[in-house]
C-alpha cells in the first residue's frame, strides 16, 4: 500500500513535467476542444492560444522538478508515520494541485498584458 501511495504522490509532478514539455515544445497550433490551455482569454485568437500553451508549458516544466523534490522530501520525512500516511498523502496532493492551478495566474496576467 505504501508503494501505491508513493506513486500517487508523484503523479502530479510527473504529469506536470510531461504535459509542460509537450505544451512548451510542441504547442497545438489549432484550438482543440479536448486538449490544451483553454480559458476565455486564451481562446480569443490563435496567437493567444499558442502563447498561453507555451507559457503554461514553461511554468509547469519549471515547477515540476522542485515540486517532485519537495514531494520526495515529504515522503521520506513521513515514511514511518503509520496511520497518518493517508492524511499526509492527501495533504501532499492538495499542495501539488494548488501549485499546478496557481500556474494559471501568471499566464492570465501575461495574456491580459499582451493581448488585452
């Protein structure tokens, strides 16, 4: 069970790195309704869409490695916590999700500055 929880703890940083690299290096040139960074501002023009994809990819790529390092430190620190294992894993996932979603703030600010 501990191995499964450890793998789940690293799921968000790994996905952030994978999707971040794809968004950054190979942004979709056409607006896709199933895939990509889609907010009202990003969908205003194809240029804004590609810019938002690239920007979010850079942010996720740069945040994923430190986030994985902090996750590793937390897992190693609390590895013998016993009954608190589930609570600690949920707390780690909540923090990771917050970091992932907070990446939207600089993207939206730069979209507003650049595209109005």
